[in-house]
């Protein structure tokens, strides 16, 4: 970009992202807050629709929303595991539809995050407003088997009109022109420059630390990491850092203690604290069953953490064995153990070679790169904007 001055008046974001209010302040899921703060360099103002999640009040990964330029709209939180809670989603649709339609009518530029119920409503409404520009980001895997509703949303996204652009993780054969591969931002240019210094100076010492960052649940595969560690024995094996929270945390802590695994369960941490863990660790492990391209991999690569990841979605379009990381042949404790064993044999020279490849790749995950693509590939500036707020 040639200038940091806004080129667009206002943006509407439609999502199911968690938010909560506390007094006169509003807090929301940190990675998305950071993304919005960057987008305010090209938008005068952002109206942000999300779900009221007061249950996340103590979540360290939530950040304060800059209310001087962001207008939060908190929808009642819906959904859950029980049949009753799932059925309540249908009952909430008329109210969600009215509110989303009301906000769309006031904006020329609309960005929605799928898969979600608010995003599906936005998909339907995009056909009512052919003069407006819609950008739908599909955050999950574009190709892996998905739940019936998620698969339905993927099919719906393929049928949208020409006023809608869809961004996905990865490039696939037969992809329509309005469906673009698009990296999710997670680091600033300053952090990228700092990561260059760190990744160039990091060395593989006598002990090699590993980390996992994400939800402590079955889908993320963290239990398989603990199972793999129970079978590992190597003089260079250092500390395993588990960052995140979830339903399996207590069970895995007990198992790790029983198996005498050298692991630290950090719980949810701020972005700055997570970056410090990346600086300490030599490898990041994410044996997830379904992902797009998780931001934590881009962040970790920036700080010299070599990825050990499941070969799902577009992972093999970024992680190349013997070049910059390890792809798990299957999502199992045995496959994780084998990849970790290989990583323990990696020479310091090879490690630095991997880091050079990864740090160059990490530039695609900077907010600067992201904003350039929004302006050049997604939204066309409209003269004489009339934002009706």
C-alpha cells in the first residue's frame, strides 16, 4: 500500500465471534480484534456483529475492542450440544435475519466469516443487494468431509452472484474465479522483522522443546500428542508446552503426571505470552483432524518453530517434508512419535535451512500483505460512498 489513509468509509463484519461487555468496555476473541485493528487502516469505521459470550469473561485470549472506531453488535448466543439448544438456533433466525439485514442496508462493503449461522444469513441476503460488495471468508477446510450444515454452506458459497468473493484456505482444481486462496493474517511487519532476527539466531541445543497451541479437545489431536510422548525416550527431548484450554485438560494433566511426561499446561495465554513460547520452542505440533490453515502455524514459523502437522486441507501446499516441516502420514500417536523422532535427528544446519524457508513464507501472514490483497483483489473502491449510519 502506498498510504495508511483509509480508502473505504465503513465495513460491516458478520460473524459468530465471541464478545462480551464489561461496564463501558467490550472484549472479543483476540486474533479477530487484532485483525480488525489492522483493517481500520483502510476503513474509517467497522460495525461488527458477533455473539454475546459472557461465559468467556476470564479467557486470557480475549482483547478489548477499540470502540472509537468499532461498533459492536452483540447477538444473543445460540447453540450447544443438547437437542433443545440446537433447535433454539432455528427459533433465533428471524431476529438474526432482521438485524443482519438492517446492518447490510447501511453498508456498501460486507465481510462475513463462515461457516456460521450469521454467515449463512448473509449469503442469502447477498443476492438481495447486487449493488453491494460481499466478501465471505470460509475459515475451515474447503475439501475435507464436514458436517451437513458446513457442507451445505460450502455448496451455497459456490452459487453466489458476481457481487460476492469467497476466500478459502488453499488452491484447488476447478475452483471458480470468485473463490480465491487467501492467507489469514497473524503477525505485524514489526513482529515479522523481529522473527527474522530470532529465527536466524536460534540453535538446536542439548534439549529441544515442543509446543501445541489450540483447543484442548479431541478434534485438535492433543490427546494423541500426550499418548505419543508417553512412548518417547530421547536425551534431546525437552519440555512439551500445551497452550490452550478445553474439556480434555484435566484428564490429560492427570495422564501426563502418571506417565511422568515433561509437560507444562499453560492454559489460555495472551498473544505476547504465546510468542514467547514460540521463541523457546523448536517445533510446533498440530495433529488436527480438520483445519484450514491455522494462524498458529504462521505465527510459529515466524519465530523458528518447525511445524509437525497433519496432512489435512491445504497443509501440503505450505509444509514440504525435508524442506520446512513434517507432515503426519496419519493422525495417530504412532505417527506423531515417528515424526518427533525424525525431528530429534535434525541437524542444526538443517534446522536453520528450514527456518529460512519458513520465515520467508511467514510474510504472507502479515497484516500488511493481507490489507494489500483486500484492496487489490477483494473490494473495488466506489466513488461517492454513502454509508447510511
